[in-house]
C-alpha cells in the first residue's frame, strides 16, 4: 500500500525514534477509514518515545495523551516541543496501562500500536482496565505484532535466532486475539484482521542501527518473516 502521511516522517532523525517495525505506517493503515473526528481526545496507549503521538496530533488533528510506562515523559515533552506541538495538542503521561491515571470516560478513542501485546493478553483487561476510560460509542484501534498461525508447540528455529520462547509468547495469531477480545462484554468487534503492512514496516526497522534492530535481523535474514504479520483489532464501546 502507499503511505502518503508516514512518508513525510522518513528522516533519519525521526526514524531513529522507532522502537520496532515502522509504527507510523502501521498507524496509517490502522486508521484508514477511521471513525474518530478531528479534535477528539485520544490516548496513544504505549506511545513509546512519542512518534506515533506526534503523528496522531499532526496528521489527524486529535488532542493526544501519550501514555507510556518505560519512556521518560520529560524527554517526550521536549520532543513534542521540537515538533511544534503545544500542551493543548499533546500531553506526555507516565502510565501503566493496567492502572490508568485518567478520569472515567475521558477518551473519545484509544490507539495502540505495537504495545497491546504486552498488557492486553488477559481476557479481563478490556472490561476491567481500559473500557472504563473510553466514552460510550468510542473506538479502540489496536495493531499488534502477530504470527500468521500460532506455532508455540513447535517454534521454527528461524524465530529462535532472535527471540526466546518467553519473548515469542507475546506474539499470537488472529484466532488467539479473537478468542481474547470476544470475551469482552463492554465492546463489540468492528474489525479483526491481518494487516497488509508487513514487509515494508520490517524493512524500515531493520535498517536502523541499534542493538534491538540488529538482534531482529538474525531471524529476518534467515527467512523468519514468513511466519509473522501484524493484526488489526478495532472495537467500539457499547
Ligand atoms: C515496542 S514499544 C512501541 C512504542 C510505540 N507504540 C511505537 O510503536 O513506536 C512498546 C511500548 O509498550 C509500552 N508498554 C509496555 N507495557 C506497558 C504498560 N503496562 N503500560 C503502558 N505502556 C506499556 C512500553 O513502555 C513501550 O514504549
């Protein structure tokens, strides 16, 4: 597919901030035909160093809360200032997705790229920890790294070149995610499908010179990419 919005961010400085397969391209595909109006209050959940949050604020006009556990909100604030975004447009927040520090029904929508697999694998998570913060009728857009078919009973050796079985336990197929989110009573599934973006988002990541990208190259150079995909999950709070 074409990525007219993400391509504007393809500078070495901005690409140095990605933490995995190009999250902007994933976000662009995820939000194609999205139902979130400009001006909506949106949580970028697991926002990392804030590149996806900048994208949401600049390209879609959302008022963004960049909520993340591992990154430093002061560093993210500096980055948002450098990108010309004010406190009204984007707010960095140190937050655990399992214990969000917001008022109930605060968000019109939640967008979550390459992080839901860390905290959303418990079937109770949506009803207990996330949906209370979303307004009725609000949307949750999720893109998770996945497997085309769950292979946890016989992990291919290519995948074990970069990751341990414990790390791979965060990665599952669409049927797994469907089983998890179907148990949620407070939201309906609008879409749950394999994404188109895979090769191009991996290619952008593998070009980066950091220890994680270098580690991931071992699997991808051995052809392990054929087992992997990204999965899109769109939910609407009832
Ligand atoms: C691979 S990074 C992706 C960051 C960003 N979404 C992107 O695509 O560039 C995964 C992020 O998930 C966040 N994360 C993991 N567990 C979390 C939790 N319990 N609550 C909030 N964020 C969490 C980490 O802080 C990390 O920044």
